[in-house]
C-alpha cells in the first residue's frame, strides 16, 4: 500500500529515528493510538524495538511540547502487542503517540513528593492539550484521520487488564477510526494508559473551540461561598462569643450563622435607640 501525504510532522526531531532499522508495513493511517511513557524523558524503546510513531516531550519553561518522530506516519510502529495469527494491531492503519509523563495517580503523587517535574496526563495543563490538539488537526487535514473519539477514557488503574470494560473487541478495533488509547486495544494488550486523558478538550482545541471558562486557578465568588458553607473544618471560638454554648470549636457555617444573629441583634438595638432619639426631639 502506497504512503500518501506528508510523512513527517512539521518540526519533529528525528534524532531517535528507527524507520530504517525496522521497515515494518506501509499503510494509510485512519486511527491514532495514544500512550503514556510512565517516565519523564524520551525512552530508547529497546533501541526502537518497541517504539511508537512519535514521542511527545513537555518543555515546561516554554509551555510547549517537543515532538520526536521514530517512523513515517504511514509506516507501522511497534508499541503494541501484535500476536502472530491474531488481528493486526501495530499494522492496523495506526499512528501511535507516546506522551512523556504518567497516567498513574500513585506515580504522580510519588513524583510530586520528590519534586520531579512531570505531566500527570489525566490533569494535563491546557497548553499541553492544545499542543496535542494541533497534531490531531494536522493528522486530520493531511491524512484524513477523523477528529473524533467515541470510546471511554477510563482512569488508571481500573483501565488495566485484557478484560477491562473499556477495551474494544477485535471486530470493533478493526472497524474503528479516529482517536483512542492503548487501553482500548485488544489482542493481548493489557496496558491501561493513557488513563482518563481529557480527549474531549483535545478535540475542542483541534476544532478551534473556545478556551475553558476559568483560565486561572482563582475560584469564583460562588465557589468560595459554597466551599465555606459546606466545609466540616472547625474554628476555635473565644469564650465571649460562645454565649450559652459549651463548644470551643465551631464550623464555619455555625460562625456565619452566629454572626448573622449578632448583626440582626445589633440592628434591632440601633433601631430602638434611633426611635428613642427621635421621640426626645419632638
């Protein structure tokens, strides 16, 4: 099958090129399979023996992704289990992309504690999702891969295992076009990456959608009020405030209610004083 369209993603680095060592099969891609490396650097993939089509490395100071290409877009990659005699996986018109980082919440917490800079892809920053979206759009415009994803991106580790509920049947995988994850590929593939990647947001970027309502981390006034009202945290209360209460610690909700009662009491007393002053002037 002849390759059509541009075979290199613009700007991709080819210093980890394995397309000459592992020639593979020519194909016309109609699906993209997304992975996570579970590391923070570009892997060697066993000197290419298990390499994807591209690897995506975060550049945190520049808030961009750096792309490393290992095979032509229309050349079979090697990151999936592809058993002899079964359905084809690597050779099933699949462009494969490894996202450097993790989808495992336990790994994320460990790296955070160690101060190891990384992307936890289920909660990836919007700039990273926008960069992924650019590639999704390019793959659609240059190779016709549909800008859609009709699968469930299940969180890791519940996405792990050959029988995990989100994994496609052989027939469904053969017929699928668009974007999915390693967690959806059958035929002996048990990995659960890339977890609950926010691919809906990726597609919004790819299609030129609007940015999220809240671009920064500042909560709205409504969110602050709801958080204060619902919190179970307690506050130490001075004895003068407690009145008949024997509780030394109150919830924020109790404090607000008490303050409201005190304000209304002061207002009532003030109204009486003003009324008395007005009567004296007559």
